[in-house]
């Protein structure tokens, strides 16, 4: 059975919008301003290496699909990104261009439960704000990993919406780079 792991870059005030700077958000690219260090880089690579598949929302998928197919790196990050199975939940995407991509567009919760039954191992969700919020709202997240950057942005899309109370258990916490906290939670 698959395990949904949502991994997000967030600011201290909970903003997750445009951490890489590709979306024209006024604070876009905020994660590049703070060094996550070698340990932070290893953490992100380790997440990808442990994943059997990725689950993405349409906007994140389109950004990744535009960038990753032409990337190369010594660490093997690009090779893994390009070769692993990718699932996109979207009601508008019809013809995905990135190899190994399947579009899910039916009943949200039922499609995700079916995916969890079909994939054995970690199904990694990166970015994908609307998708991540839907997963939290429907109690489909098995593990939540937050890389909390020591910056307050004051505005922007936040990870948690109005889904109501969701008890979590902190299972790991560490500091990397220039004061970035990596917090790992499971459902309580």
C-alpha cells in the first residue's frame, strides 16, 4: 500500500507560494535567499530517492515538465525525476508531455485511495498547493514534511486552508543550513 508524503517549503508564517520564483509572486524565489546547506540538500535528494512515484497538481506538474526533461546533474536528481512514475490530479490537463505521466481526473478522494492501493511505497507530493490542501482536507496525508525557512513573508498562499482541526504527531525535527527547520509529522 502506498504512503502519501507531502513535502513543502514554507515560510515561518506558513506561506508556501512560489518558493522558486517562477510564478511572478511578489516574494517569489524566497527559498533561494536562505542556504539550506549540504544536509538540507541531502534531505531533499533522500526524499526523492525513497519515492516510488510523484503525485502533482497541474500547475506544479507543468512547471516541472517544462524544466526537468532537459536537466542533468551529477547527483542523479534529474534522472530520478524524469524516470519515475508521475500522477497528476487535474480536471483540465488532457495530454501530458512528460514521460511516465498518468492524469487522474475523476473523484478526487477515490482516485487518490486507488493510487495508494496500486503504488507500493512512498508517493511524494511536492508543491502543488491546491492538491496538498485537498489531501489534508480529505485525511489522505500519511506524512507531512515541512522545510520551514526563517523568513516572514506577510502575504501569499498558505498550506493550510479552512479544513478544520487535524491532529498531527511530530516524529522528527532538525535544523539545517542557515536556520531552516525540517519538521516531520504523521497523522495522530
